[in-house]
């Protein structure tokens, strides 16, 4: 079974983080979020993966994943000239898929449970499609499935008055029959070809669609809050390690991962879950955590930071309290004002320089 990874879109809700690259390359626990999707597809048996690219930073996707060899898969690239919907993107993969069943994974979806069992179940079934559902608090944000007597009776995209709270996650198991449905689709009010409309058309044409429900963790990382939430969830499940050095008086608690050649100076407090990359310097009197990712080659000094992500090649210095922030790579924040109790929130694009 082949895999398809959707890696396009503009990521408008994540600007300025996405001004210089696709949102799917934003790091969660120091790995691009789409890499978790690649791993899930690989675990499910998809050794050949087609990545849909387009828009800002498409070349960055090619540069990072290459031919897929270092990730244990074979990768092909399929270009989408502009975002025209999930169904449009899937339709571009018709030649790549051929006559096989296939799995579609949206590149901004994070799931901690393996999809291997779901994939095997679909491969051995006579269903033309299978979808993964998850209960959510805000169903109007998602495609929704209405279920009666354990059967899907309707699938709809972002309804104003959702009949259920069962969101259609960005993971789909499909057969080539879906291409016949997409061929007859008309653009939605968003001027996109919706996968939910194609699935609904399958139902109306009496094709069999099955479903499973994700009962543990799933997140559609469409907002900064979603990314920070997913970051914490991934960090909690990681195995602790310490490959750097630390001075006397360092306090470390909880799940903490420290990369090679990173230096933790005296009087630093780290409350996990926290990951610190390679070649970092955490200077004295810094307080880190919980729920923090710090990329490679980054220097942090004196700040009190929690619930945040700082990417690679950054410098953040000063007596400030930072919360719910995402700092893109190669950024500098130097805060010279006196420390106060007011929390600062930053959402900074790549290469930002801020001096207070």
C-alpha cells in the first residue's frame, strides 16, 4: 500500500512562522511535524510515499526529505500549483497510486498511536474507504461524521451546527474508486475540492466506508496553541537522555533530553518535559520548562520560559518570563529591562531580531 503526504497550503493561521517555509516543517520536539507522518506511513507498510508540495518553501521540503533513503522510504514529489483542496491534491496522485489501495496523511496531523493496525484492517476489508475519527471540543472546525447504529450516514465539512463531535482526522485509507468521485466534484464555498464531499459521494453511491475512532492523542496543528500542545504531548512520551555537560547546582526534574555538546551552566533549573538540542548553551540563572523544545546551536540566558518552542541558531537573553511562544530559527531576543512578573508572548518568524 502506497502513502500520500500532503505538504502544501499557506499556513495562514501560523504566520509569521510560515512566511519562509511550509508549516509542516515547523518542529515539534525538534523534528518537523511531517516527519512524524512519514514515520507513521512507514510503520503502516507504505514504503513508497508521494509528497504533495506547493507554495512557499516547497524546495525546503525536497531538501529535507530528498529521495527518502535516510528515512527508510522511497519518496516521489507531486506538485500542486495552488491550494485547491485535499481532494484536488489526492487526484494529482492518480498515476502514482495506480490500482493499489493507499493511505493519505495530512502533514500537519500528529497522532501517537500507530496506524499499522488500521491499515492492515483496511487492506483485508472490502471497503472502498476507511476514515479515522476523533472526538473534539470544537467540531465546527473540522469535517464531521454522523454515525447511526455504528454506520456512517453522512460526512460534512465544517458544519455550523455539527450533529456530532466526531471529527474526520487527516488520515484516510482509500481505493482508486475515490478518483471517480473527485472527477465529479464541484468546488465548495472555499473554492476547494473537499475530501469530505468525495467521501459523502461514496456513501451516496452505496460504496462501503468503515471507520475507527482514535481514543488517545490526535492533533490537527493548525494554530500556535495546537503546536505547543502537541510539543508537550510528544515530549512526555520520549525516553530521557543526557549527552551534554552540566555544572554544579543544576536542578533537573521530569522527562528531559539533552543533546551532544550542550552545556548547562550552574544554577539552571529544568522542569521536564524538555528537549534541548546539540551545541546549546544554557547560561546561569535560567529557568526552563515545562513543555519546552530548544533547537540546535541555541543560547539561552537568564530567562524563565515555559510552554514554548525555540528553534535552532537562536539567542534569547534577558530577565523576562516567556510563555506560549514560538521563536523561529536564527532569531535573536535581547531583553535589557529589569525583570517583572508580566509574561511575554512571542510568535516570531525566521531571522527576527528584537532588542528591548
